[in-house]
C-alpha cells in the first residue's frame, strides 16, 4: 500500500508497529527503564555568526603588529579578555568583479558567501552558516537559530540563497520560546523521556511530504524551486522531530532559566545593551544543550539604525554626515559607535566562554565569525573589511593571531572556517573571490 | 445523529462507498470515480500553475476565521515579506517557506486542528462518527473534503482526500479516538502547500493564450476584495463556470464590492501601498521626543487607514483628495501628538484640521511624516524619496558610493537649516540629479518635525518651504498636496499599484497598457476607487496569463 509506506516506517519502533497501540515509550527505554545511554561521541563543534553594520575605524582597530604578539587596539579593547581565543583579519580584499558595489550589501554578502552579489539584498548562494549547518547539524533539534537584537526579524544574514533569509527571532522571549518552549525537553534534568506526540507529528509530516510529487508536477521552473524549498523545510521539520526523540548528549552543567519578560527591542543603544547579552546567553545555552549547533546573532542591519537617545543622528547617518576631525584623522562619534558595537560582540563571547563543558568552554568548542558590510562606511568602501573570528573549534583552529594585510580575498577566511568545521570542500567562492588556499597555518 | 438530514446521510453513504473502494487497494481505478462529481476535475484538465503566492499573515488569519469561525485562535509568527516595486504583495510571488517559517506553519496547523476537533467545536462539523473511539473513513472524508475545499480554494483531488483520510484512520486507530485521528488529517491539510500558497492555475484558450481557471479567478477576486478565501457563493459561481461569463463575473464582483468586507480588502491594499507596515519597526528618540510611544505609532497608522478608507469607500470620494483633504480621524493619543484638544468621549472622532494648519491629506499625517524620518530629526530626502516612490511610482536611484555628506551635518557652522545643508551637496553634479528629483518634495514638508508636529523654525532660523519640481513652483505641504492632486502621474500610479497588488507582480514591470482601460474608467468617474476596481477586474484581459514555460513537466520531477 504505497501511500502508507512512509507513514508506517515512521510509526515503526524497534520492529513493532507503534500504530497498533504498543506503548510508545517502551522502545526508547533500556532494560533498566532509563533513557538510552550516551554513545560517548565527542562534543559537536558549533558555529556562530555575529553581524554588525558599518564596520570599524581602521586607524583604531587594525593592530600594527602582525602574528601572535599583536596589540589590543582601542576598538579591540572590549575583546581583551578573549585575546588568546581571537583571530583578527585585516587588509582583506573584496573584489566585486563586474557587479556594482551595492552599498551596505556587497561586503556583507561577500563575507558570508564568498560571492560578489548580483542583486541587492539577495545572497547568490547559501550563507556560510547554512553551508556548515548542512554538515554539522544532523541530530540537533534546530538546524540553525538566528536572533536579531534590534527587534526586526528581517535583520538576518543567514540565508538559503536569493531572497529567502531565515527569519531571526526578534526578542529574547521569542528566542526563548522557540528554543525552550514547545517541544523542548530539558536534557539537564534526570527525567528526560521522549514525547510520543512527536512520533505522531512525524507521521503528519510524512503525509504532507508524500504529496510532493503531485504538487510539483505542474509548476514552472521558478515555482518548482520555491516548492522544493518548501519540501526541504518539511524535511527539516521531520529531522527536528527525529532529534527530539533522542536525548541530547551534553557535558555542560547548565540550568535553563525561566522565560524572560517582554522587552523593548529596537535600535536604541541602551535597549541593545540589555537585549544582546540576553540573546547571547540563550544562544549559548541552546548550543550547550545541543538544541542547535549554529547560532546567528545580529545587532543591526547593514546601514545600522542604532542610535543613542538624545543624539539626533543615528549611527548610519553619522558615518555619512560627521566631519572628519582634523586633529584625530577620523570621525570621533562614529568611532564611539564602533566601540559600542564591539562591546556588544564581547557579550556574545563572554556568554559562550562562561559555560564550561568537557575540557574547555562552549567558546572553545565553537567558531564565531563576526562580519560586517563596510570597511569605511563613510564612503561605502569594502576593501579592508574587518573580520574577527573567535573560538578554537575544538582544537581545530589556532587562535590569538592577527593575520595582517596579505591582500587575500575575504573568502579565504570563509574557506578556512569551513575547513575547520569539517566541511569537505577544496574551493570556495566565485570569480576573483574563488579560493583554494585556506589559512593553513591556522588549521591544526 | 438526528441533526443530520437525509441528504447528508446519502452523501455520507456515497463517501463510505468511495472510501471503501479506494482503500481496498483498487487505488485510483474506476471504482473510486463514483465520487468524481464531488471531487475536483482540476487535476484531470490541462491546467498549469502559473503563479504561486505565499499567504500573507493577514490572508492566513482572515482565511482561517472565515473557514472555521472567529473563535479559532491563530497564534504564531509569520515569515517577513519584502517590498518589491513598492509592494509586499509582489514578494509573495517570489518568496518560499524557510524551515523557520514551516516550523511555525506546522505548529499553527496543529493548534488550529486541535481547536477544530475539540469538544466545543464538534457540533459544527458536517458529520459525527459512528463510534467516537474508532475510525470512520466516511465521516472523516466528508469533513476533510468539506474544509479542504475551502482551504485549497477548490475541491480536493481523490488522492488528496485519500492521503488525509489514511493518516486520520491510522492515528484514530492507534489512539482509539476518532477525533484524535481527525485532528491530524486536518492538520495535514492546514500545512499543505495548497493552502499555504495561493496557486493560480490557468488553462489554454488559444494558441499562446492562457486564462485563469474558475477557482483561481474566484481566489484572486476574493483576496483582492476581502483579503480572504472565497466564500461559498463565490466558489459555487466558480464551479458552475459563471466567473467565465461577463454577466456572471459582474454579478459576483458587484456582490463582493457591495459588502462591508471590501473595507478589509482595501485596508490591506492601502496598508501595503502606503508602506504602513514599516511603521512597526520605527523607533523615535525618547529623549528628544518623549511624547512618542508605540501607542502613537499604532494610532497614526490607524488614522491614515481610516482617512483613506473613508474617502475611497464610505464617501465614494475623489482619490485625488487624499493629497489635499484636511479631514481625518483622531484618538486621544494622536490629538496629543497634533497638539489638539480631545473633547470626545468615544475612541475615535472625525476631525477637520483648520485651513491654516498647514496640513494636506495623508502627506502630513503623523504616520507618513514619522515613518520617513530619522529617530531624532526629519529627513527631506527620505520623505521625498518615499512620496516619489509611493504616489508617483518613480523610484529614486541609490546615491553614488563615495559621497562626502559631512557638510550636511555641521549644524554649528554657517548652514543652519536642513535645506541649506542639503543644498550644499545637491550642488555637486553627481548628487544633484537625484536630489533635484526628490528633495523639493521633502523640503516642502519641513514644516513638520520627525513625529509630525508643526514647526516654523529650525535652529532659530525660519524654515523656507518653497519648492520647484518638474517645472512647477509651490510652497509648503499644501502646495505639494495640490501639485500631486493635479498630477496625473499620481492617479496612474495608484491604478498601477492596485493592478500589481492584485496580481502579485512587480509594479515596475507592469506595462501601462495592462491597466489602461481601468484607468480610463477611473478618470471618467472622477477618480472613484470603486470604478477603478470594478473596471479593472472586469477587463477582458484581467485573468489572462502567459503560457506556462513547460507543457508537461510531470516526468521531470525527481523523487525525493
């Protein structure tokens, strides 16, 4: 009976037909009635992105010294506590080839895909976090999780390609609810058990997926690609359910807090200072409890709308309209905003580093890729894009270096990260940004 | 059982017979065709999907309320849309469903299905099972095909019913509960692509000419007019082929337009066209403008929608007056923002600004003024670009990459007002072409600050509100309003946007010829919105579709 094939498979539990009314739970418990024992697999390596708009001020962030002994420049100061776990990349090129420099877009897209974008506000391929998730996320509940501290779910630089950005959770409460609300079972508690409801939901998804061929059959090319995306999303929901039936193996000693209160989430800096650390904390907990292995956090859109109440100019306006201070040689108010944003970045590193697990912290078992859209926002320059990478990737990445101005395309960083995350590929990026050489010195 | 009529019982018997024959593994063989009169001829024809639009949040909510009743709660997040050619509606033809979006759809589907199969709701279902602890395929099929027809906006195919009935039976059996099984069958329909996407299917009418099939016509009309799924009468008109005749179409169009629900459809359109959704993420500087609150933001949006709908539908007014009218609606918090006393007891009061208020239509409402400003100051450029884009369909190109805007900001220097500062860089030739395009509009609105309050001076200097655009000189917002009122580009832009909105197309790609006849009727009527709508949807080409690119691609679908 063809239509029922997947349904029956989904409903099968250790050879017995669950749909026949066998008690669901029995097949998940071992002989002592405890949840199945851990398999002793090593901790997964996690991937994070941190997006901030408008770059930094080159005079203030680029260390003069390259290599291991680089100095903490004024704009790197907020990251000082993580110096030994940080790699700083300066002098990266962003060759756009024949495509226009889409302001506040080309740089960000190049960093995230290794491809000079052909359309504004669209990525020409999956973003790096999605490419990595394809390889590392199997078994985690959520393939990726994104959060936007400024309260707009469109502030997401995680994409399946084209205009299909993954919506970001726009508040700590919505992030919490997604991670630790319905469907979450606390693996830090002793009474973890699989929820039989999950198996039923799996059979519903199977029924939906079984209609794929019929739905796809009279669509044009573009709509077929869209429908294919829909069914890929159905498949991911099935995998999520599969993951929910397994107790996550965790080593961190953490407790899941109560749900956070509703908070004002917008571009006002004081609000961002409250929201960002909270989102970072929730993301870190999600990684530690293996709810996801890829966490993306943004604090603004590329033309950052961040503003300080009382100052009539926002961050983005300031980059274009503040005169260069002749004595200093840069825009002082912009430099302050740059620093403010680095302080927000530091809160993510702090939260990741504050959760011990195994032989280190969550940060040690992660890579964190911080990227931006402009190197010099005032004139929309992209060459010299500031890129910061933190975390040791479970020992696969050496840290504590300033990789200075060798003129490599920004995609070389991406390729290095993909390699460190165990993605099997030899070449990444397109056109002048196509690279085959990762920073081998950084890989162990 | 007593509440069922004989007619329902015999239909039920038909279902039982059909389901049994289907499920006894005769598959889709002829025995199953007994119920063909009830199921769709849809799949059997040569129809092709020519457009696929993801339901918007509002369309989804309205559809669920119409299909199951307003008591059904819909709780969940919807994926954001983007604006293409000035309309979010256009992006629904481009966007798909991401994993995050589907997760939300699947959760909402289950939550709705739980409510619909819950004890409180059961009496509303078209049948009850023979025994509540056992599967009943006949009743299941009847219920699911009844709601499925409304959800999919066409009758379900036999395969679709069989798939959902199968699922329900298996789960009803394993849980010894008919309604538990029904819940999942229902949930499977609620998250199916045929519900989540509005599929527009077309059939060939000539060599290269295709036209929307009757159900797709009903769907397009209904979401345009009511922002919701077609009602029973409209589906029946589609079924009987009435929407393919001029008289039948006109009858339904008149009915849809006579309903007060037209307000809902047009509110959604104007919300999209006026970009009022961007208001949801606007933040204002709480130190410089402590008066501003999220309450004011929501009220300002409502003010603009009320003004627009009142003019367009309730007064059957001249749409050009949207640029000039001083009539509006205020609530208490808005009155405070406008510095007007609020002696009214109710929530909203009609109000007319005095002639010397400087106000001019929606252009000077708090919504438009605040949306297109910075958090702490007004922005003539943003306002100018928005007016050009929204009302004249003339998008402004992006500024060049390497512009030095610094002089614009130096408020301590000799350039006191925004105008002087803007002019300083608008005299540079690379900048001038665009700034001359949009700034005059914004500068004439400088008499209002970032939250829409009137002002006379900026940094101690009297504000100059004169402007010159496309060879016409005018002063202040009222001058701008009159300029737009008299500009045929504005009314043509409105017609273009309605057309693109209803078809889910990029307004910039729509040829003027597509809505020419509709525009002529619009103009002849003295720019009445109803004339525009009616003539547009009754135009002979409104439901035409380009020939699909592939004739029979079924064989190319790879197995997953």
